[in-house]
């Protein structure tokens, strides 16, 4: 048993030595190896790495893309001297970990505070040169790209990189928003009333034109109807005259029958006539006189 003790002790010492000399770098991290407080190596590739135990120590830094998202919107002034609330966010990452360590001591809080101040100054400068319409829609992308480029110049000095600067919301403060909305509402109401009056005038014009066209159509139709009726009456008179010329007695008989039919159509009709009247001659003698 005693002879195995040195072996076990040697194995334990070897394991302890190996654990002190091996470390793992994740693919989401940078690693910096220090010796007596000085940087001796920067590890950017993931995997198992070696260091001198007891003499060297390792510090890890996040290499992923991170976000700066302020808790509250910032108040900026536009070229029109109007205050607007701007809610924005920034995407950044560590680009040069050694420069990042030398500049801010690897302190992410200090680095983020510096970036926020740089972004804030850039936004304030750009908003001061633009109108509300520009920053809301017209030149919004242009403003964001200018701010990103200027902030990225300062970020590179501390080993960082600004990937994107975006506006989530641009709005007026509550008091200004109320007055703006009321003014917009009044303007829209004025436009609506104007459109209604123009629509009513156009409707009256259309109705007047339709009535005029109706009267013209009715007059033309009446004129045509009267002309057709006159032509029909003329043709009927010609036919009657022709028929009368061929057989006057039959024509007189047929006309009397037609008169009887029209006269005695309703049983309630009452006529007061002399029985010896010419109107009843075919009642007395239905036989026509010989020609």
C-alpha cells in the first residue's frame, strides 16, 4: 500500500498541474493571457489552450454583438426649434480586444457609457440640422448612417465597432403632441368641410344638368310622339276615306257599330237621346240600304 502512495500522489499532482495549465476558449469569447499583469497573448480561436500554471492567468471577453437600449427617450431640438423625444438603440461589439483592454481596462460599463455619450452627441448634432419631417421619414436612414459612421470612428479608438444605429420612435412631448393633434384635427376638419361644400355644389350642378337633359329628352320624345301620332291619324283618315269611297253604306254601318261599342261599354252609363235620332238608325233597321 505504501508503495502505491507516491504513484497516486504523482498522478494527483499531474492532474493538478494539467488543470492549472489548460483552459477552454468558447467561440463566443476572446481570451487574454496575462503574466505579472502584462498581456502576453491574445487568443481569438476557440478550443483548448495552454498557459503556464501559477504564473499566467486568463481573462475572457465577450465577442458577440450587443445592444445599447436606453431606458427612456432622449429630448432633442430640431432645426425648427421643436423638441422631439427620440428612442433609439445601438448594435456594437468588441473588435480589437487588446485595444479594448488598454483603453478602458476591459470594463464594459465604461465602454458603453462612452459610446452612449458619443451617439447622443451625434444625434443631437444631426437633429439640430434637420427638420421634423426629415428625421421622421424623409432623411431618417441618412441621419442614422451619418451618426453611425461618426460614432464608429470614436469606438475604434477603444477597440469597439458600431454596427448599427436605429431610431425606434420619434415623437413630440405630451404637451406639444396635444397641441399638434388639435391643430391637425382643425386643419383636417377645415379640409373636410371644404370638400363637403365642393361636393354639394357639384351634386347640385349634376342634378341641374340631369333635370335639363330630362326636359330635353321629354320634349323631344313628346315632339316625336306627336309627329308619329299625326302621321298615324293622317294614314287612318286616308284609310277611312278610301274605305268610305269603296262602300259608303258599309263604312257608315261599321262606324256606327264602333260608336255603339264605345258608348255602351259600361252598364252604369246613362244617355238621354231622342229615340228617333240618327244615332239609333241601325237599331231600327240593321239591314243596309242597297247600293
